[in-house]
């Protein structure tokens, strides 16, 4: 049976590749991104693109209204949007730190709040996190805001899994290592990751579709290299 899947951050990288992999499948997809043009250009019959800034409450309400009118239920929510700033701690501006948290943490919280009424026991919420947010993992200078926000995301996922363990949905996080995306290039210019965005997109989708049969409240490292 096809699933109703929502993916954020679909204009590039892993999110864009996930939408492409879902083309012509039995699943229905809503692709959320501030820039809906890249996905709209794919011409997918089973995908609806909604321009959405997850830091804006009005945009999130519009998403919930659309789901209430057209779907009625959400089976899978993949929080893939991310914000990264690579700058020495002493030079970080308050607005840069806030924006990182707005996208990586607060936006996740607020979108989840909007969509929970449409999700049941078998639903699955997946947060795309980072090894940089995992306690004891290698950390890198310049990624203070990013890594700490991903640490907050990991804890958020664990707490929500406990709070909704009886009613559902399930909550899990994937702490990704190096994947060849635009965001990696921003953080580590010139570094070449062993995993492509499309390869990781395939892994994330499989986990989103099946992982809640085996996991709840888990932050799973998905990394073969450092970074």
C-alpha cells in the first residue's frame, strides 16, 4: 500500500534525490522547500511541491491545511531541511546562530506539531541529523552552531519517541557522516565524500519506510568516514 510522505529541504542534495527516487512509485509525496522550482521541474505526477519556509508559522499552517483538504493522513515525515554556518565561534553573529537553530530544531518542532494530528500509531518521523551532533563523535572547528543544533535535534527525537510511544508515531534520527552534498562542500571545501547524495537518499527512504518496525527513539550513526 502506498504511503503519504512529506519531505522537507527538497531543492537540493539528499532531499532532491529522495523525491526523484519516489517518482512513479505507489507513494504520494509532498516536497517542502523555500524554492520549489527544482522539484517542480521534474514533472512528477505523484509529487506536489509546496513552497515552504519551515521557520515561518504561516507556511506550516498552509501545509497542514493542504493535508487536511487533500490527504487526511501522513504516514512518513522526513525532516531533511538543514542550515549550516562554518565560522569561528568568536565571529559568530547572534542571527547566524538563531537561524541555524530555527531550521535545525525549532522548524522541526513546529512542523511536527502541525502534522501530528494526521499521524497515527504506524506513522514514522525521521530526523536527518549529523555525526557532529552525536556525543563522543569527532567535532570540527567552525561548526559550533550546526553541531550543537544537531545535538538538540537528537535529544528532541528521543524525547518525542518517549512521549508518543503509546499512541505513535515513531521517532528516529539518522546521524549522517560525510555525504557528497552542497552542504558538505560548504563545511569542508574540496573534501570528497565516499557516499553520493543519491546513495544516501536511497538509504534514508528505505529506513523511513521500514525502520519503525525495528526502532523507536534511536539516533543511528550512518557513517563510514570522518568527517
